[in-house]
C-alpha cells in the first residue's frame, strides 16, 4: 500500500497523559502536514514539516503540542498532558510539494 | 473568520442527475482550489483541483468551475451515482501571509445520491 499511513487509528488517553500520533508519508513524498478536525468543523492546518525541519507551525497550539519529521522514520505529532478539548480527529497529509495533498485515514483521539 | 465557506450542509439528488456543490471564499490571495471527498471514519480523498488562473477543469464525471470575480467555485458531478454519497469539502491553498502550502478547508457538504 503506497498511501499515507497513520497509526494508531484510535487512541484513548486519560487527562494528563501523553498522546503520540504517527504518520508515514506516501513513498517519495518529503512534505508532511498535520491537520485537526473537531466535530462539525472543517480540517484546520496545524503544522508543515519537511525532513528534519519544521517549516510552519503557526496552526499548532504553543503549549503541549510538538511535531517532528526525522531523517529516518515517521512523522510524530506529540500532545503532552492531554485535555478533553484535544479530542478530535488528527489527519496527516503528504505531497511532493505540489498543491495536491494526500491524506491518511486519521487518528481519532479520545481524552477521558 | 471562515475564509472558505460551504453554505449547504447537505444535498440530496437522484441517481443519474447532476450534483452541484458550491463553495465561496473571501481571501483573494488563494491561488489553488481543491475538492476532497470523505467517507465516515476515513481520510479525505483528493478529487480534482483548479489553479486560480483557470476557470474550468474537468476529469471524467467531475468538473470544477471557478469564478474569481465572485470568489466562488463549484463542483459538478454528472451523472451522480449512489457511490458518490459522501462529504465533499472545498479547500484553498495559500493565505495573505504568502505561504503557499497550507490548505484552508470548508466545513463540507454531505451529498446523498438516491437510487
């Protein structure tokens, strides 16, 4: 399967725990984007990364959220000390740098 | 402030007829527009795109029209099929800050195609 892979598909965390979401881009894609979707809302941009570099994190909350895309391995979105408001679907997309971005199936985070 | 708006939360059409999904935007700096289709519990699937320098792009049953003066685009699906039933989201690339990679999405329109 050459598509964007995300895992886990579902993640349940208690308030205060850490959530780690993983994304493997399509083969050959070096541009990775993370988006968040709250219920009844459209997808919202969070962060844009290229290998080993954060290009734009303007859509990501300043506290508790971080992202990385190491030279080897998947991109990671990390949420520390999760709160109920972090419950959402988190989507990763990748591209070759063209306008078209290709999305993974998403990780549904539930904070209890 | 919603820069991309899809004012119809839902649309229902008969199989074989045309489906027209609409999208309005406010930011004249957007340079590329895309339509995505989404089934429940899945990620968005890219359908078709159009550059701001064009007014029409066609791919099989799907055609996107762009009216820059009205800041309006639409997706036409002809003929509609039951398998087209999904949420359709309009997205625009770029913003007033000059970044040309982030997509701004509308809330989506649920299309139901009845057999």
